[in-house]
C-alpha cells in the first residue's frame, strides 16, 4: 500500500508502510504506518523501498469547531505517527502496477481540461483536483461521481454481467458457462476496485456485491435490509475503525435510504392499476423517487459534514448519473484497457474528456444553488427524517408515527442561552487567530500562518466563517508583521472584504493601530493600548495590544509583545486598571521572553490562553511562563492541549468551552512524547 506519486502535485503528504524500526523487523502480526510531508525531489513512488531517518510525532492535528479533523483521519487510515524527514536512502526502485499505469496516464491526461476528473475516475487518485474543483462538485451535489465509489463499482459489476451474457451467446451450452455473467461481473468489479487500490468505499461495495452474488448462486433470497446489515457487519469485522471515516457513514446512509425506497416500491400498488399507456413512466418515477429519498435520507449527514445543501442536487443527478454511467465510465474502461496494454488510447481519453463537458457545465451552473444551513438546523433534520418515516407508515401505524416525531422533536430541540458576545481563540498551530463575534457578525484578530499552497486562513478560518454564514467581516486587525500572524491577510481581505482593517505597521488600505485609539462595535469598546506610533515594519514589541470590554467583562489581546514592550506599556499607562481583564491572550505564544510577573499582575486575568502548536520546535509555551500564571492563580489554557477555546458572554458571566475536552473528547486524542528513530519503509 502507500500513496501514489503524481508529479502534477509536487510536494505532498506520503504514507509509508514500515517493516523495520531501528533495524528490527516487525512481526507479521504488527504493522506501522507513518505519514510525512515530502517537499523536494527525488520523490518516492509507490512500491519503492526506502530507509528513512525521521523524527516521529503523535498523529495529532488541529481541532476546531469545523474543518478537517486530521486525528480522525489518522485513525481511519490506521496511521500511527507523523514524521519529519531527516535523511532518506532509496533501497529499491521497483514500483507497483498502479504507479506504472499512473506514469503512463500522466502525459495523456495532463493536457486535458478534465484530466483531474478522469484520473479520479480511472485510478481513484484525487491529487489533481483543486479546491476550486471540489467546491464546484460539492456545491452541485456531484462530488460522489468523481471518484471510484460504490456507485462505479456497481456500474462495473453491471457491465461485467452484460459482457458475460454476450459471451455466453457464442459459447456452447454447457453447465460451466451458465454462471459466466455472474463470474465476469465479479471479476470486472474486483479489477475496477483494484485500480482504486481497494479504497474503503470500493471494499464496502465489493462485500455487498459478493453477498448478492453468493445468494444468487445459491438460489437464496436476501432482503435489502438484511444485505445492508450483513455488509456493515463484515466491513466492521474486517476493519473495526472504519466508522471513523466520513465515507463510511455517507455510503451506508445512502444504501439505507435506498432500502427505504425499495420497500416503498414494493408496497406501492398505484402504478399496477394505472392505464397501460402510462406504464412506461414507472422507471422514471422510480428514478425520481430514489433521488428524493437520497436527498432526504442524506440530509442530516450532509448538513453535519458540509453545513449546507445543493438545491439542484436532485435534478442534476437525474441527468449526470445516467450520463456518466452510460457514456463516461465505459469510455474510461476502454481507455484504461488500451493504456494497460500499451495501445493507442489518446483518442478514447479525448472522447471521455468531451463526455464530461455537459456534466461539468451543469455542475458549474448548479453550484450557485448551494446554500448553507444554520448549525442548529442539523438536529431538526433528524426530526424531518422521522416525520418522513412517520408519514410513510401513516396508513398502518398512525399513532406510533406521531409519537416518534414528537419525541424526537423534544429530544433534539434545545432552547439556546442568550449569548451577548463571544471570543474564539482558534487552534492554528504555531500562530494566532482570534474571532470576536456578536449578532452573527465578527472581527478577526490575526490570520495565522501560510505555506506554499494555502494556509491557516483557507484551512481553518474560512471553514468556520462559512459555517457561521459570515460572508463579510466587520473588521480585521493585524497585531504585527510576522508570517504566523498576518500570513492569511491577503486571502481574508480578498474573500471576506473587511469593512475596516487596522495594523500596527504602515500598510496600504489599513488604518493605523496606535495607543489612545478607541472605537465602538455593537456596544463593545475597543481600546488600543500599544504601540504608541505605527512602524514601517512592526516587530514583536510593536504588536497591537487591544482591550475589548462590554463595560463589565473584558478581553486583552496581546499579539507577540515581549518583556521590553510590556514594561514600556506599563510605564505609558497612568492608570494600570486599563489593563485589567478577565481573559488574557498569553503574549508571544508563551515564550520565556514575555509574560513578566508585573505584567501578569497588572492584567490580573481569570484565564490566560496561549496559541501554540503541539511539539513545536521552540518548545512553547515555556514551563516557567506557565508556572508564573499558575502561581498568580490564573487558569492556564493553550490551544495545543485544548484545541479551539471559546468564551461566551451570557447573563451569568463567561461560559468556557474547550474543543478537545468538552466537544470532541475521544480515546485517540492523546499526548505523546517524541523520539528520533530509523525506519525501513515501503512506499
């Protein structure tokens, strides 16, 4: 196993299967898998063996109210550690047949407009699909089509069945050929799943198809519900951690919804009594009902995972699913066959690319129909499903249906406490991003770091703002000019068009952030305490220090101010109570160069929170700094240990929520020590 290398992706995360650690071979019943970010050539390819000297880290990730949950991903993929590469030596150059096929396809598909989509359909490799591609596919409801999923394995099974039927016509009438369509169907499905590296969605589809085939071969009858139950049982028996994968819930929820549709068809008698001239409409009705059932059945998970729904998903799938299944996928099969045997396949790939033109045109138009849904509506989505089930059984179980709906409505409904305003210190690793929110409007203090492709603004801040339905920020404040604080400023400015922007250094389009400035925002008082004057280039001690207060409770945002800046700030204040705050952002991520005892005493906070990354190379926060806060009887928090930290101002004071402990606690979210090791690994 391992990650396919695709040159179009450049630097990328690579998964290694390890068979030796410090020259000691692992037993057959033990395995180890590590994930590392490989940044420069030569890049390893799937199947090669490498000897690596690495520094291991626990499989942790940032934890916020929404966005990619890396820790759950690591559990689902059975990844035991993250690794930082120190030295690499290639041992063998043998690559897998999938890697050979990818190397063959790369020059053919790269020039094509929809080459990334065809690569996903042929090898299940999505590395070429950009964030813009995924936005279009997700917002149009077609994301499930651009991968080797259970749907495509089913299509492969059907094509294999037809090939077997046609082949049987030309073969002699013998008992051995009677079940040829069944065997060819399974063979084609297995081959297509192998192209995807037997990814989890394809494994689930294969298990279900194998059960269907065995039942058919033995002449047994298995209901769709029993088939679903057996498939879930076998999937979990093979991989007990499969439930941590989002695709597990999406695929089985879809199949469960289809089971409900099946029972609806079996109980429906209206079409049997309809005039003969209308019978041809029955398949169209069934197709429409299936899409509607999928829409309703998948609604809770759709809202939970994607915080929105596409209004055009049902009509566009009515067109796109048959078209891709009947036209695009067969062309991909033919092109793959020709490419595998070294035959001319460019023309067929070009036809497959052309076949996606109308589909992606529809997707582009339909993506505008996407609308986000308030998070509080997710629980009500379950009530809607219960209502549909209750109405479905109205004829037979009127009373029970009503009772189920009312009970779920009472269970899922919660009267929210009135929140005046709130402060979120986001988990951004080593860096800083703080959201101050009130009445569904927000001001952002710092934007986190950036890297070659993307950054914290895209990975953390944007998903949170989108989930909260914030299309425009009221304000953006940059504490100073370090990349881990202002790295996402350009992205945030372009996407969320802040009504005003402030910085402690002179920047085009930004107001200055200088001591003595004050402004009101929805009844909150923003007071700038430092620096005295803006700088052409603001460093740590020029950080914009702001106190936010509602007249009774207050928050102090400190940026990266250090001991010298703290002392100068204290000296500049005639009234030290101007610093007094309930919540204090620990200066400079808890560095020993900051948080002087006199500064802590002047602020006199109840809570102090440091924005840090777990196992960062600077070993922040410093133990002496944390001890200083604890000796001052201040409750210590940091994002590395607590994830996103939120304070909500309610009638009785502050309500504190720590995402790692209070919202997403789990047995796999643990802290580990790191140590350097040598690995022999299969790519």
